[in-house]
């Protein structure tokens, strides 16, 4: 079975070395039974560099390139425990034997979209989006105490929330619009889970019942 995991930059970051160590051992263990592909996000590192770059007048494409470098820096931290080549395209990722650890690829989308593209390409059984909240909410749970979590959400509703297209570097949406389109078109089984909660992340990876949000694709 093939599982693609998008590990948000909010959870893989230089601030949390213990987490990186623990999630690496979870991925190693899961790799004994599953083909695991991990796409790491840029998080705070990406956003701080993108914000400065934008103030300095860089183009959006240039800012995306900065963001991609940040995703690869974070991927390199996780890759300490795997010591493998980090692919820089979907094509390259497909040629490496799993586990595969990578970051972003080309400008114009987030690492969630890279994960969805990879899941489409390898015909993954599951796509796990691991973020720093417990799933998809009707509004940002960090800003609104009364935000309501969805146990399930239809891909149509998620697409409505995500908007239609990629807007700008560093923009943080629940799941980016490009990823949503690929998930819908390729009918990719998608789960959103709090990646900081290793037990729930493990449940989602193994296809067990998990606390998070299941994206309904039919
Ligand atoms: P992220 O995937 O980390 O974006 O890529 P994000 O929306 O901030 O996600 P979280 O919050 O970390 O989960 C960081 C930035 O890098 C560029 C984009 O500008 C993105 O906002 N990027 C990333 C690309 O242009 N292409 C890629 O393939 C990946």
C-alpha cells in the first residue's frame, strides 16, 4: 500500500527537534509495511523569508522559489534519519524507492499540492495532510474559539472554502486550491489530521479510525 503524507511546515520545524526525531521513527516503522512518501512544508521559515522578500520587491515567482528552498531545508532535517536523495520533482520522486522525503517542486502551489500530485502519480491508497490543528474547521480554530471541526467534509465544500486558484507565495489556506482540484479529479482518499499528535497520525497512516477530518470524494 502506498501512502503520501504532507507534513506541514508548522509541525516540522527547527524549533522542534524532538518531534522530528519521533516522527522519523514513526515513518521508519510504518515503512516496514507501507510505501511512504513524505512531502515537507516550509512553515515559519518560508513565511519569514517570503515576507522580507516581498518587502524588498521580489516577484511572486521568486518568492515561491524562496518558499521551495525553505521546504527543502525542513525536508533535510527529517532526512537526517533517512539519508536519502531528496527529489526536486514528482518525476524524480517516482524513481526513488520509498520511503521518499521531499519538499516543494516548482512555483505556483504549496506542498499540499505536491503531495496530491505525487498521490495521483503513484496511485496512492491514501493521502494524509498532517497539520497543526485537529482537522478542517469552519473557521480558523486558532482565531475563533467557537470554530467547529468537521469529522467529514465533501470535496465540493472544501473546494468552496479553498477558492479557485493559487493566489500568492506564503498564503496559508486549509488545503490549497490546486491540491483540492487534484484530490477531486483523481478521487484521492484524503485525511486531514493533527500531525503533532503522533498516535492520530499513525492511525491515519495505517488507515485506522482517526481523530481528524475525512475528505469525502464521491
Ligand atoms: P508550504 O507548502 O509550506 O506552504 O510552502 P504553506 O501554505 O505555507 O503551508 P504550511 O502552512 O507550511 O503547511 C511554502 C511556500 O513555498 C512555495 C509557496 O510560495 C508556498 O507558500 N512553494 C512550495 C512553491 O511555490 N512550490 C512548491 O512546490 C512548494
